[in-house]
């Protein structure tokens, strides 16, 4: 799917959501069906709760209602559902979960858009590519580990004044801005057929690094100061688990909530690793 097709698909979904929002009646009851799990290694089970929806309710406000009164729709007392969140404005990425089968942020998911009618059901599941801590809360440590693999930072540590950094053109800032909006949410990894659960941290360094890390490598390789570590980043991405493990399924770019051109970033990194490999070969290093 091209980026034009992706945008058309996204705008069709946005139009449907807007139409639902207009027709949604406040005060209606909606069922929230949740895949629950008491902890790592524990079996999962479905529980359904009935929630009263006010105008502007999002998935998190439903979870708060359930936490205040954790009684299932068949009248059984349960426990408050656990989830992760921070900013409540689609910036921190912590509240990501699978909602009606699509990975996205729960804080920005409005119930009026997805369950506009009395008796509608909305389904919540934890992301499947990360270990469940409890209920809808997953452990995204591997996502952050993979950012360390590609040294996704600018090298400015030190105990002395570094002076002003090199200036950066407005064009470069503009191009890099969208890449910098990544919030480490994990949507691109959840959708990627090459990224699978890896419970053993010892295997993380050779498993596929993921689209988010490839994009961050591009972001920092194009930064005037960050590019000093370009060779180290490309070294990390040339081996097992690097850019060549991407199967080009392009699922990642379809689900990124920040509309980051991930497949473009993957292509840029792919070309850069090829050039880097030739340069190393010719220099005998
Ligand atoms: S293009 Fe690569 S990173 Fe993106 S979903 Fe496909 S395999 Fe994963
Ligand atoms: S690249 Fe997009 S989908 Fe992936 S972690 Fe960043 S914001 Fe989320
Ligand atoms: S709570 Fe931060 S993105 Fe949803």
C-alpha cells in the first residue's frame, strides 16, 4: 500500500468515526469486553462490563468507571482492570492496546467513534508482541532496548562545556520533525510479522530490531551532531536482526499513529547499510 492509499484508508476511517460521533447518544450503555490476565504466565480470560457513556468518553474513562465498580455485566464481582497510561494526550505511548482488533492508543480512542449505539460492544486486548504484566498492561522493555542497540541519541554527554553545536538547516529540521514524533508506543511492532514475542532478553540483540528503531537510526544519522555515530548505528543494523530482516510487509506504516513514513526510513537505512558495507570492504576494516 502506498502512502496515498494509507492516507485514503485513514481518512475513510476518520469520516466514518465522525459520522458515528454525530449520531451517538450520551447516557447509553455500551459493553466493554476485556481480555484479562492476572500476571506473567497466568491464563487469560474474557470479562465483559457494562459502562454508561457520556459525551467525549474515551477507553480510559471506561476503564476508570470499571475500576470504581468492577462488576461484570452478568453481575459477578471482579477486580479492577489494570492498564498503563501517562499523558492522556497521545504523546507518551504507554496506553497502547488492541481495540476492536486494531492497535492504537486508548486515551485518544473515543467511544462515540467506535460504539455509537446502545448495546454496542468494544473489545480491548493487550498488545500480543510484548509480555503481559497484568490485564492490558504490557512490558515494552524490549522496544527501549532496541533503541539502545541503534544508539538512538545525540552524543553530548560530558563534564565540560561543549560549545554551540553545528547549525542545522530549516529543511533538515522540517524533514526530521515527523521522525522525532515517535512516542515508542509499539504499534509498528505489534503489526509487524517479523517482530515476535521474545521472552529471553539474551536473544533480543539478534531478533528483529523493529521499524521504530530503524526510523530513529535515520533521525539521528541525519542530525548534524548525531551523525558522528552513524557508522556505529549502521554496524548494528547490518547483522542479524537488522534492516535486512524487514520483510517489507509495510504493516508498520499503516498503524503508526504519528504518520511517520516508516517504509521510507527503512529504505533509507537499507541503502545506507549497503554503502557502509562497501566502504568498510574497500577500506579493509
Ligand atoms: S515493513 Fe518491515 S518493519 Fe514494517 S511491518 Fe513490514 S517487516 Fe515489519
Ligand atoms: S514509529 Fe510510530 S508506531 Fe512505531 S513506536 Fe513510533 S510512534 Fe509508535
Ligand atoms: S496515555 Fe500517553 S499516549 Fe495515551
